[in-house]
């Protein structure tokens, strides 16, 4: 419904907010599509404190829009239920008291159907707001909607990680979906070692598009010569490490990793199990024979580091990884590819393969602020900055990441002992 | 379809098994009626290790019939899913490996609908078996079906306890039902003290009807003179204990109770909370103002014992309780009354009131075997005997107990720190 | 220095207090004799929360005299260090705040030498008080000194239990003493079964001598016919249980015992270890080959109960045990015998053997108050009564108990999972 | 006893080994001097798993010489007790199985006196070896003796940290020494901000003297412009943070720090306590009024980081710190100064003050390997490399560090939640 009376600039703004709303609808629809195959019961379970019940994710991402956009900027906004502001606050201490994370699985209510109503309530209100954004806040609203969409994309990956973990606890080993796109039958090629010369490099986000605060500022780092493997480590290679007693050799491990590995009884990546003497792997498509050619996945930083030691190599620093990825197209096995599992890639050309997609790659770098880092102002400053201790950086996205969500400067982070994310590794070496 | 060729005795047996099946159907229907008000999501949650998800209860009681009756006695019986034998085994170590109790809330599958199919599968098979019970096992089958029904009745009470606990964790404080029968508006009378003379008494089950192994054998105990309060302690009386700083006075408490109470931060019975300065209570009908006249409920043995010390009295032994209850009619506020909450009872006559129903009454007796106790043979011997350490006996049934399930010799038992069962107390004194 | 002016009754009282002081000195000297073989370092260690460092024991028993006798009754008494009233209060909540039990091993000060000075300070003051007891409190003082001595005797046994536990944690396996009296080389006889007829019996303390409050009042219990084994179970018999996979058969165990045993990895009694394929036992005399003829020791109630199930028998109730022990002389292998380890006894006559000494015998009875039980008034009421939940009664004393400390009515108590006390078992049966 | 027949080079070597042995004796004597004021009881206690009993330290540093020098290089070496190789192995998994760290406080034996004999045994053997070092291993022996001495110096600081922690647990608050050098009565000057220009810098050890493997290789890092505070943060400044509710404001804290701080109930640095409304501090000289001018000490990384946020500043990176310290003399308040507590320093000149000594300064840098890092070969490779996860770097030494032990490139490391080391902070800012 074009308003001919509007000035051109105003119309430009209206177009921009219309586009934003179209993208909003698309991202919101993807979250629901991810949950479509679930039974109602699957939405409720929290299989460990790090996992959230799927219905909690669906509600929380809506709460994000409500708490940070609708409440401050939509005049007269009425929440569907004011108690949700407590229930679905994840960790924003400066925005009330979050419901205890470890207890999310105790909440049978609101029901899945009520959560969907909540989503609709928020969607309508966002639609209203974006149709008539108050001019003085329009920039900030656009910025926050963008952040809210990026946030929801992160939760799309989390949803898949958590659904996998929930179903894998069940001795019935139910498949999330039986119609996933099958893996191609191809062999991973030999690893080649790409050389990168020493020099002063720029890393961090510098362009126009969206980036999280933690990716900034763009800054200089000096790198020595290094070499990077042309592809991630495969299941077959990791199996050789296992068979060479990699899990029993303390000299290969960081001390904290050794202690954790012994306590937890690790003998293989998460989701691997032996069935009648053969290695199988629980996937979102159910239990499958291990694909030796696919990138190894669901290993902790400690396992990645021990493997690298065993292989006489090391993990790349995040700066090394980013230098290698700069200028590469963001293509690969992502959420949209619909494998939802890393797969082997045929070697295509000269450059490194599979930097993007398939598996997040553990780096050697602790997740710490870049020089000159400034978190977002207000409660949104809690988004990234406060997690900058004890965690390691991973790069490149995975088979459950929406393709439009990732980029060369993207910094993901997990504690070094975590394994339920789709994480693998790529080796590096001194030149 | 009467078979005229049958011998009278055979017909008698057939009648008996027909009656048994009618009762089987009624008990099975009651479990499902209890769950009817639940949302599907409510069936999944395990709010603490002692609680089981409602759908687990529904499946487990069916497993009991399958494991102990259908598998051994119904020729050609095919289980719906052989893996259920592991998932729904509660604690029968001699019958395979039970699925870990604390992980029951991790199982989103089988879904509620699949659990109902499982129930139907078992119901049909039991129908077949009871229609044509193999003569040589008929006695044992009848005994085991009876045990299975008593077992399912226990789980009906557990279902209500667990549903209450699950919903009470939720800050939304959802009501299980809004159509419960309201409490009568009446005052609990003054406590009178009934005297009972010393002498050699018989306690334990001795008659024909069903009793659990732990109620036998009937045996003699010598009791000194004692007095028993005519009714349970009320909320109003318990409030006086709280207001007299009962929770802060270590001298009133058993040492283990004091430690636990401090660690857990107990200040009142479970489910009590202050709302705007007034005491309220979470019930199966939602949050309600505290009824001062109703029996106090959801107290641990430690609290019951501390209250008795404060009141200058003591808890009765289980033998004292049973002597008082012998010959009394089993009437009171039970599951069928549909309060699902203890209520005040008007004093009716001479005898002790509310021995049956309303609240389980903590006794001073540890749950230990009676002289000459013999557990049932085989796996069913695990039903009661192996729990005879560390727990205390409670007597009389409660507002969530099926009326036909309880009797004067019935021994219920819980650890002294547990509070989620409907447990209160009645005072006793030396004469 | 006889005072001729004194009245005869006064002189009688003086004699009585003089005698009491002589006994006081003897008991105090025994505690120090027990500690004489220790290195100073041994006095400091707390090997688990249940264990106290030896110097803490030495100080605490002195504190008992200070807190309950010197402070209230010795005019002008000056404590050596007022802060000891906090440090050496074990669990008397009504007498200030006890120093946290689990932290006793963090206290390097006061040093051993300072603790001995503290003992001397208390000894001198008690000497003063008993030389001139104020007439109006004389009775109460005498009663409390007696209680203090009984208390110190309990700690003498605790000292030996704790020293054994402390030294056994050390891979060097140091012996407490190398000059202990060696065990006689004799075989335990065959077990005979003594019969005891049913009837109304009296148990509990009824005479003039000292008894703890928990042994009273003497009261009637009806006992059915029963049989009691003529001697405790031996190491050799217990070995047969182990070799018959007693630790792997869940059907023999109480549920709590099974869980604990699996968690703790029990495969044998505490202090047993295999050395080059042969069973050895850590003792106060160091590591020794297992004596198959000696009573089994350092088993929990759960192990005792499981053994009894395996043997087709049961544990006696404490009333049964006491009836058997009534009238028997308190003779046996006690502290004074200087084995400090249970030893085989040659069968001597008709009656049951080794009821007293060698090992405390687990009974089937929970530690609960006798009918009509009244704890001591004031803080001393915390001595026994508040521990009457969750523990089991043991009877008869052991090789580390002072002979004069025990009697037929004596009730010892430990949690069913505890093993560091010198505890064994004797079997019982229905007649 | 000069051997005139020796070649000059040989004599040079002999001189060098003689010098090494003189230094060996001096370092060994220092450890014993540190322990001289202790009561025997103080040598035994382990006040938390991170702390070791002083006698364990004394033995472990001797074991280091035994395991890595005497066993491989002294022909015919007989250990005093072969079991010590297990007891005093700290964490060298590739050299047998270390005795569990958390259980070191359970070992009353060997006694202190036996530990001193062990030291003497090792000293004599090292004397033998250094008098006649086998030529083919002479270099490696010298290297390892040097490493052993540096190791023992680290334990000298650990001894003082642990002694302080042990004594501070005791409500008697005993002083370690009453003759410590008193703090000068002077005010810390105003903080000035030194500017450092951006550029490519070299950090890491590059010279001839001793350095740990983790300080190498020397390598280039690009640094942006930055400013560094001229002195550490003082107690007085930290008090302002406390009074401004720094411990209650979640927005100042890293998420892990906030969680830990709430759980542990932190309200002030470790060892601070309020006495009659005034802040005091437990020191090695006993409880003292807080010195507002002295550098704040015993704060965790999380507290340091929260303070810096509150102050609108940040912590320096380890590279920034090292650039500032390069070329500065290693002077300051060290072990030899005999304060054993940080003290205020009067501002002297232009440069930054107190970079060395007083307090270790938390940096913003995670403890990770330098580019091209290679751990030592063999078991000694476990010395540093395996701890490179989850810890943060501290720089500069403290009042308990031997002066000769530290240098500009020295990297100390602790987990971010640890507080018992002498750790404070210095602020940094973007230029």
C-alpha cells in the first residue's frame, strides 16, 4: 500500500523496514520449521544444564525481541504474560533475575501451544513496530531487530544441537528426521599443507555488514610463517588416534583435559558407540555406521589438542584461521544443505577446503577481547563480553549453522571440555 | 457365552477371574482418569530424582503386569517393544538392569500416546490371560494380578504427589484441576487424649484379604500405657510452632534433621509460601490461603519429631497406632472424596478421628522387618524388604490414597527428610 | 591429711570424692598412654570427616570437664584459653557454636604440647573442685564427673579407631605399635545355636551403676522364641561369602547398602587388601596376613545384613542380644588385653562366647528411644538423644573398649554404612 | 684439593660445578630457613586441595632432584625409601603414578624429621654427583640442577603461600613470625599513566640466563599504543570499589567470576576481615589493620578484572607488561626484604614502580603457548606445557618470591578464581 504523499527518503526507510520485516518472518519461520518434526514431549526435556528444552528456545528468542525492542520502543505494548519476562530471560542479570538455567527442564508450562501463541503475539507486535517505527529510534530499532535475528539464528543451531543431545540420551535412539539428505559417497582427499607467509595482518570485522561486538575492532596482529591443513581431520584419522591409544597417553593431553577425560570416561567422541564391534554414530537421522571420510565431530578442545599433539602438529590460532579464510566465499555444508551432519568433501582446487560449514574448528586461541574492544551499551553488553574467560574460540560454522549467519571474522566460543556442539578440528604447523 | 459343559467349580473360578478382570479394568481406568487433566508436557517432567514423570508411572505399572504375569504365564506373549523391559523396570535388580531412576525425565519417547498404546496392549493381554488362566498357575496369577493392582494403586497416589511437585516448581503455579471438591468450612475440635492400657497386643496382618509381605506375620508386642491425640496436628497448631521459632531451636531437633533443615533452608512445610505477608499453600487446586483448621501436611519426620518435642509430646510407635486403629472403619478423606488436600474434620464421637485418610501419620518406628518376616519369593521379594533401612513408618493413608488400598496394618515408609508425600502427624504421650 | 574435726558423713563424702579423683586420674592417664606411641605428626591428621585428629580428642575430653563442670561449679575458674570453648565443642549446639567437624584437621594449633598443658590445667582444676566440692552441688558434680569419665573412655576407643584409620591411609602402612600382644593360635569352634524361649522380658538399665540415658528406662518387651549363634562370624566364614560372590549379588543386600557398596567399590571389609594374591589386613600392629579364625571386623551393617541373608540367618534384635547377655560376666578381649584386634576364642562351655569384647555386634535394631525415654536436662541432653535417627544399635564392646566401660544394656550406635569402628556380627535365627 | 694434573678446561668445568653446588646449598638452606619458625604440627596440614603440607614441599623438591638427576645419572644411587618416588611425585604422569594431590594432608609419615633426613640423603648424593659429574652428561646434569633449583625457589614461595593459608584457617590466627620487617610508613603516590607507542615488539626470553620453556621462543608481537599505571592498585583504592558495591554489581563482572563470587560469598579479598567495624588483614605476621597505602593483594583475576571495569580501565596484556618491564632492574620487595607482605612504595622517578616484587600482577592474557613453543623433552615436558589451558598469566614476582628467581619474561599462571597467591593488579588503558 504505497503512500504517494511520502517523501522519497521516507519511502526508502519504509522499504528498508519492510525488507527487514520480510527477513524477520523468514528467520522466525525457520525456527518453527526446525521444530516441526518434534513430538510435543521432545520440546520439554533438558538433558543436561547446557541444553535447553526446545520450547524454551522458541520462547526465549521471542523474549529477546520483547525485552529489548517491544518493551522500550513499542508504545502501549502489552506482554502476553508478564511472568515470561522472568522465565525466558537467559542470563541478562541487569534485566531482572533470570530463571535458573539448570531448571528449565522443570517447566511443563507454558505448553508448546502457548509458546507458539507467545511467538505470534511477539511477531504481530514487531510487525506493528516495523510498519511504523518511531523516527527518533528507527536506527536503534533496526540495529536491535538485526541483532535479534542473528540471535535467533544462533538458537537455530542450538536447537539442533540440543535436540540431538536429548534424543541421544534415550536408549530407543529415536531419529529426529528420517528424510535428511544423504551424505555423498566420496573420499576425503589427502591433506595438503598450505603455506602462509609471516607479516602484519589485519583481523576482526571491518566492513559494513552485521557483526557481533566481539569481532571488533579490526586490528593488526603479527603472524609468523605457518602452514594450514587443506581440510579438517576425518573420522578415519581420528580412529587411528584412538587405536594408537590416544585416550590412554597422558603425555598427549593438557592436564585439565586428562583429568576430565578420566573422570568422564571418554574413549571416543561424543555420540560414538560400538555396535557389535563396529563404530556407529548417533546422528539427527538416527544411529549410523561411522563415515570414515567425514570430518570428525563432537570432540572437545582437549581431544582436538591431544589429537594435534599425537599428529605432531598443533591447532591454528584464530588469527591464522581468519587470515586463511579472508576473501573465501562462505559456502559449504550448512543448515540449508540439510545433511545436518558433517560430510566428506571432494578436494576441488588449490585453496583450503571446508573452512566454512561441516564442523566448527577449534582454534588454539582463548576467547578474550580484542585490543580496544567495547561491549554494546546497556544490558545488550552482556551478550558476548562477559563470557570472555575460560573459553576457546572456534571458527567457520557447521552443518547446523544458517549460511547467512557466519563469516570469516565470526568468533564462536565454548568451554574446552564441551562436546555437544558440532566441533572438529583442522591442523596447523610451523612453516 | 456361558459354557454349560463347565463344571460348577470351574465356573466358580471363571466367575472369580471375571470379577478380577472387572476390578483390573476399574483400577486401570482410575490411573488414566488421574492423568486426564494433564497437558502432554506435564507427563514428561521429573522435578527431582524421587519424582517420576507421569507417563513413566503409566508405563511402569503396565510393565509390572508384563514382567511378572504376562511374560511368565501368557503363552506366546509378544511385548509391544522389548526395550520397554529396561526402560520401565523401576528397581528390580534381579530382573535385568533398571534404567537409572534420576534419568527418567530425559526420556521424551515413548510419547504419551505410545504409552497409552502400551497400556492397551497390556490390558488386552491380561484380558486374554484372565479369560483362560492356565489351571496350574491360576492361583499364582490371581495373586500376582492382585499385587499388580495394589501396586498400581500405590502409583495412583504417587502420580498425584508427583504432579503436585512438578507443578509447584513452576513460577506460574498452574493448578492441576480447578474443579476439586472444596474443603468444608469447619473448625477442628480440641484435641482430646485417648488412653490405651498396657498389655500384650497383636499387630500385623492376620486375616484373609490382601496385605503386603511387610505387614506380616501377625505377632505379639508388649505396649505400656499410652495416650493418643484424638486428631492430627493442624496447620494452625503448626504455625504456632513456627512463630515460636521452632525452626531455629536446635534443642528440639534430631541432629540429622537439624543439619538437613539448615542446609535446605526449611522455614515451613513444603509448599507453604508467604504472599504479601499471609501464608499460602500450593495445592493440586493451585495456590490457596492456608487453612488453619486442616491437618498440617508435607512435613518431614524431622519436623514432625521437632514439633512433638516442642509440644511436650512424642510420636506414637507404629504398634500404638495400629492398636488404636484396629476395628475402626476405613473411612475418611481419600482419593475418591476428591478434595486431594487434607481438610478439617468435625469431631464426631468418642474415638480418635481421621486415623484414615487426610494425611499419612509419621510414627516413631523405623521401617524394619517384623519378627519372622519372609519376603515374597523371586524378584517380587524386592518389592518391600530391601527398603528396610533408614526409613520411618507412616500409617493411615491420605487424601490421595484410594480408599480400598489401605487398612489398619498398612505400613507406608519414607526417608525421614522427605516431604513431598502427604504426610502429617498425630501426637502421643505416656499415660 | 585427715581433718579430725570433720563429721563422719562429711568424711564419707570426702572419701567418695577422693576415690572419684583417683579414678579420674587413672582414666585421664589411659588416654595419654594410648597416645604415647604416636609421632607428633600423627596427632594432627583427620583422615575423613568422621575421624578426629588425636590431639583434638585429647583436648575435647578436657573441654567436656571444663564446659560442664568447671565453668558452672568451680568458683573463679579461669580457662587456659577462652577460645578453646569454641574449638573443642564437638556438637553441643546449645552450648555455643561448635567448630565445624570436617575442619578439625585444619588446626595445627594448639600444638600437641599446648594440648597437654590444657589437660594439665583442667586436671588441676578438677583436683581442686573434687577436694572441696560445694555441698549443694556435690551430687551433680559427682554425676557429671562420672559422665565425663565415661565420655573419655568412649574417646579412648575412638582414638584407637581413628589412629588406625589415619595410619591406614598412608601407603607406608606404618604400625601404631609393634609390641602388641600376639593373637593366640587357636581355632574358633563350630557355631552352636543357643535356644531362648519366648516370653515377656525386661531390657534396659535398671541397677545402681552408671548407665547412659539412652539405656533407660528398663522396660518390658515380648520376644518370640529365637536362637543365637554361640560366637561371632569369623574371617574365614566371611571369606566364603566373598568367594561366593556375595558382593555381586544384589538380592542379598538392602537397597541402600547395594547402592553404597557399588559407589564405594566395596569388595571386602575395610582394611583388607590382597598382597600377592593373599588376603592381608591392616591392623594397629601393621599389615598382617588375615587370621581366618578371628571374628570378622570392620564391616558395615549392610555387609553384616547381606552376610546374614547369604547364610540363611538374620541379625539378632538388640533385645534378643541383651537377654542373652544378661547375667554373663563382662569378660573378653578388651583394651586392657592389649591385642587391639579381635582374636579367635576357644569354645569354653555351654553359653554364647565373645558377647563382650573383640567386636561390636551389629543388631537388627534401629537406634531409637526406649518407651518412656527422657534425655538428660540441659546441654547434656544432646549427648545421646539427638542421634536417634538413621543409626543402628551395636552391642557388646570390642578389643579397643575399656573393660569397665561396657555392660549388657550398653547401646552403641553407628550409621549403617560405617566401617571404621571395630564392628562384626553374630547370627540369629527363628527357633 | 686442587688437582694440578687437570687440564684448564677441566678445571673450568670443576669450578663451574663447584659454584653450582654452592648455589645448590644456598637454595636448599633457604627452604629450611623458611620452615624454621614452624611447629611440627604446622608441617602436616593441607588446608585445601591446592595447598600442600610444608613437609610435603620439603620432600617433593628433593624428590625432583632424585627422580630427574640422581636416578638417571648417579651410578649406584640408592633411594632412602623407594616408596617416596610415589608419595612425592606431584603430577608427572609419565614418571609413575603421583599420590593423589588432595590427600597429601592425610600423610603423617614420613615425619618432619624423616623428611629432613631425606633432604640430607639427597643433598649428599647431589654433592657426590657434582663433585664428579660424568662428562657425557655434565651439560644435562648442570641444566637439570639449575632447573631443580628454580623449582625449589618456586616452592619457597608456595611454602609461604601455603603456610599463610594454613594458619589463616585457624580461629586462633597464629602468626608465622613476629619479627618480620615492618612496613615503611609512607603514602603511595598518585597514579601516573605512562604512554607506550604502538609497534612491533619482541617478547619472550632471548638471552643466556635461565628461563622456563614457557618463556620461549622470543617472538614478535604487534602492540597498539597503550598506557600503563605507574603503580599497582592499593588497598585504599580497592576499598572504594567495595564501598561502591563492586561485589554486588553484576555488570562489572565476567560471568564465571560473578557465579563463583556469589557461590563463595566473596565480599573482599581473601584474608580481609572486619574486626569491630575496622578492616583487618591476616598476614604472615598475624592479624593487622589494613594498610590503605599498600598494594591490594589476594584478589582473583575475576576481582582484578571487575575492579578494572569499575575504574574505567583494563588489565594489561602480558606483552604490554613485558614491554614496560624490559630493561628495568629486578629490584623491589622480595622474599629477601623480609616483609613477606606487600608494602607501599614512595614514587621515585619517571618510570613505572613496583613492577617487580610486592604482588604478582594479573594480566589480561590467557596462559597459552608462544608461537613455536616446544616443551622440554621427556617427563620434564610436563613441567609447564600441560597447564596451558584455563589459566591466566601473572607477571613480576611478589614479596614471597626469591629475587633471583624472577625476570621480565617470567610467566606465572593461576586459574582465574584463585586467591591464595600474592596477587594484585596494575591498570592499563588505551592511549
